[in-house]
C-alpha cells in the first residue's frame, strides 16, 4: 500500500520545527523519490503495463454492465467515485421534488429506466464523469460506458454497482498512440523491464537503425522519454515497467512503512544545505546520515523478508535439495548420504 508523501512532509516539518514548509515542498518531493530509489526493495515501486497501438479508433477505454431486470429502489451505480441512486419516485418514502442530480428515477420498464440514465449521465454536471459517454443496448441489456479520450488514463476509472450482486469493474482497452515507429514513455516510469510487440519479446540496442538491414530485426532503443523501434508495428506493443504511484497533486506516493526512513533522508539533505553554508554543525548532519542508513537497511530488509507462505515454499525447495537417506544402512550406494 502506498500513501501520500504529505505525511512524510508533516513529520519532517514537525521534527525540524518548521511551521511553514511550502517553499521546500518541491525539493522534499525530489528527495523523497531519491530515498525510495535507494531503498529499492521489491515492494517500493509498482509493476505496471502500458499498451500502445497505431490504430487510434481502438484506443478508447470502456466498461460494460448487464442488467437482467429493472433496478430496485435501493440500487446504485458508482462511476469514478460519483454515486448515483435508483429511486422509485412513486414510493411512499420518496420526497416529491427531491430529484437531485444523483437520483435516477425508476420507470415502468428497464429500457425506459436505462434511457433516463443515459440522458442523466450525458447532462450531469459532475466533473469526475466528464468525458464518459453512456450507451444502452436494449437487445443484450448491456450498459456500455466509454471514456472519450484515447490513452491509458481512462483505464484507471472504476465502475461499481449493487444490481444483480456487488460488481466492481475497471475500464479497460485504453491504449496510447504508436506512430512513426515511436512511443512516449510514461511520466511515472522508474525502470523499463520488458517490451513486447504481439508475441515477440524485443531486445534493446544502442543502434539508431540507419541501415535497411535493421528493419528486419526486432530491436528498440530509448532516447529521452521516447522509445524507438526498428519495425513499424501494427500489433499491440506492451511495455512492462516499474512505476511510482502519483498523488492527485502530482507528487510521488511512498510505500507505507517507509515514512520514518524517508523523513530522515529529507532532514539529512535539508540540513546539509545549512552545513555547506557553515550554519549547521557537522555532527548533526552525520547523525542524520547515520540514522538514514540504519532505517534504509531496516525497511529494505522488512520488505524483502519472505512471508509465511513464501517461507513454506523456500522450505520445500530446500528440502528437495537435501540428499535422500538410504533406507538400507549401513550399505552405501555412492549417491545417498546417511
């Protein structure tokens, strides 16, 4: 689980006695990311994937829900955090005139209810669902919600409903654009782990693909924030990478449990500025540095320590490596030990 880095900033400001730290927040955010890189445990960053395709028309993320019957008056639909309620406007508990923007009237038939839902979503003023286009198919009884901006961003939209049981879906199908044998890498990328075009795993190279021969070889190279290919692909290109989760403010989020270690790294770097200016004694900087190294090793060890299930697997693997004891001692067959 990752948490906002603001919690670390609050710890740092409290430890340093700073009542106002907004002027330092950009530097602190960079140092927090540096600390996470130095910790570098298996759980520090997230394993992520992103898909690219040259066909823009197939790059819009969407999600579907099948409604088997007309929703009950206690049903709801949650789109990207915005909750809409289905309500029977003729029920005794319904207050006349209470048709807020989040109320969807239940009509006499499912088709009429869904038609009202589609109209309601199209005219809603909620910013969180802006760009989401609804469509109702009366034949298959399917509600389709499509994000009208191609790319990977829409894949983060969640769709929930309690109709026909609790259902939670995430928008999918959003793809970034592949053009001119080139893709733009994600802004939160920490390390690229693999690149695949269709079923072909690509290998990196430092070549710039200036020869015609290179067009026959599946290779790629990274130049800045762009990844270049030797072949003009028409299939999906999927990259796997380590990513740092970002908060709504655009700052990196940190793994829960790393807060104290990151706080001491930030304090060490912050006090080092005063030390270079001759304003902070060396022993303070050294104490902060030593404490950071201690906590860095501790949280890295905690993250990489196997859990009970992993320890069981390790035990089975270890036991399989131990030579089997002969069942007929004292004879020795030259292979087994006693």
